[in-house]
C-alpha cells in the first residue's frame, strides 16, 4: 500500500521512504476491517507523533532535524495517512486523529542506529510507548522486607 502511494504521488524511493516503510511495515493494512481500523490508524498516528516529537527535540538541540530530512519524513508520512483516511473512508480527519492520540499516551523515541549514505549520516529511530509499572514501589518494599527477614534469621 505504501509503495503504491509513493508511485501514485511520484515520490522517489530513498532513505526517508525506506525508514517510513520500516516503521509501518508491522501494521497490517491488508487485514483492514471495521474491527481493526481504529488500531491501524492509531498505530500510524503514534508513529507520526513519535517522529514529530523527535524532530522537535532535534530542533531544540540545534537544528539538526533540517539536515537529517525529518521534516520531509513527517510530510510524506502525513500525506500517506491522509491518503489512507481517504482510501478507507475513515471517519476522523488527520488532525483530530493525531490530537486524540497525543492526549492518550506518552511516546519515547530513541535512536536505533545510524546509516551512512554518500558520506551523509542518517539516524534511524524507533518509536515506542513509554510504560510505567505502577506496582514497582510495592514490589521493592516487599523485596526489602524479605531481605530484612533473611538478615535477621542469619
């Protein structure tokens, strides 16, 4: 589906499009149904939000995002999501989809590695959900209690 989008919009395949494809290839667009549509579009929105936040972070750190092509990556991904919304007749528009997902979950971006092409270094990023273990403090307290009991028995 992504390759067809690139072809229809006369976008050449390059490092940026391959990075987008790498991020979205886990999303099963072939198995689109009313039951899976929200999952598909929410996952796409999460990827977009992750790249957007990573881009803004790089801008704050000194404008590296412009050189790395992240704005172009955001633009292509946004156009692809809008293309899918139109193709599948999804009831939400792009802006409301992204805004709703920004409120729901915090995302973290990490640099997965670097690719060197024609003496230009590109960061490849991985987007993931930040999760917290609510019961961590309780488990730590229980572990300390167990260790104290073991110390007393010795």
